[in-house]
């Protein structure tokens, strides 16, 4: 591993100043389960000169409810989110998504901020430099997404443009369905505006400090459904996070987000609009599943994801 400087920040302000000082040549580290792998494999051409450790900042690992808003510190571990009784009771789609992340060892190391901001798992992006040279894909400043002409069985069917790698963070899909807000050291960002095709909207000296989640309305049913090959430890091939509110026998509100199918958490307003104002039936759920993938564009090896997504949306709606 190449040398880098390591700074233990004691406050949010200190971490902000350090990141600003390095002008994009530093990275944030907390649990380290992702960034250290990126560094060891030397997969990115611009190797960070420094890591700014934010795990030494007190108070960023709390879970509390204030004025009906769930507030989760960015350093809260994935395991703590999965096991927290408050989250299980009122925001269970998030605890279910957290429990689906990797294995217990990773969940006890990984943090909420890390899960939201981890690098994509695309094998072209992740190809180690020592194995014959890294792939300079579009995400790294190159001119090509190697997955398009290559092995793309796990890549995007929705929203892919210059890069077809999928957003990997299970908690991001649940938080999208919950209409969460990402709070950084600089601003508050609705989660629907947080992700872009090549990552997120964070500035060079910006990092997540908290996630705020409103209390779902009475009558809201939440669920997280995930399809993966290795059931115990894998990233989603396709997943669906849903929050569906019913009143008087009909759907009054709905947020349905697909994971594993796009470079961002894919909010399906098309599926939501099919069920809003309607009584849920199997036929309606099938119609919503079809609406969720009506704009799908399958690559050479991933057309199967279209049917998987249809089925998971249907299951999420029927409960």
C-alpha cells in the first residue's frame, strides 16, 4: 500500500478544514470497510494523499427521535440500525435493509455514512491495478463504460447513461422510500436529490453527519424485499423498498424505490401513481410492477432483471 497521511479529527469543523486543505486529495474514513479496499487494490488513478478519520468525532453515532423525526448519526453502525428497537418499531423498512447488508462482521464495522457513500461494486471499476492494470472507465475519467460491451449481468437496466454500475447501498433504498434528508457539515439534502449517475453531490470538503427521517403516516406499511444469489451476504441484484399508506381501503400515498437496477436509488413514481387512490388487488400490483420497468433498457446479459423487478414490486405492494 502506498503511504498516506492519517488525521484524527476531533470535531466536524476540524474534519471540514482538513478536507478543504487537501482540495480533493483527501478521503473520509470511518469504519474503513470500503475505502481501505479501494486503496489496497489501487483501483483509482488519483490516490488520496490523506485520510481524515471522523470516527474520533464524538456524538455522531446516536439514534434519537426529536419532534417526530428520527435522527441517525453517520457513524451509527449498520448492525446497530438493524437491531435498534426504535427503528424496528417505526421505520422497519430501514432496519430490514440494514439487516440485509453483508455479514454481521461487516455490519459491526460499517457505518450508515459509509453504506450510503460506498463506491460501486462494478468489477471493471474494482479491478485491482496489480492484476495487469486498472480499467480507466468513464467513472475514473476515461471514455468508456466497459460493462456495455462486456460482462454486464449485474448492471443497470434503468437510468444508465455514461456509467451502468448500480448504487450498492441497501440503506439508501430504504431511506429513499422513507423520504429521508441527508445532513452534511454544510447543508441538508433531500435524498431524492443526493445521488447522481457518477456518485453523489457532495463537495470536496463535505461529508455526511446525520440522516433525518420523518415519521411515516398512520396506516403506512413498510417492507424491504431483496433478491441476491448469496442470501446471507450479497449486494442486491434487485431490491424494492416500499412505504405504502392506506386510508379507507385505498392507497393515499406511496413511495416505492428500486435498488440494484440503476446508478441511483430508483424512485418509481410510475408504480406509485398506478396504486394511488386505488384499492390494492393482485391485478393492480401486476400493473404497478410493469409500470416500474416500462422504461427499462437491458444490456446484453441483464434482461432477467426486468422480470425480477416486476415481481419484487408486485410482492412489495401485496405484502
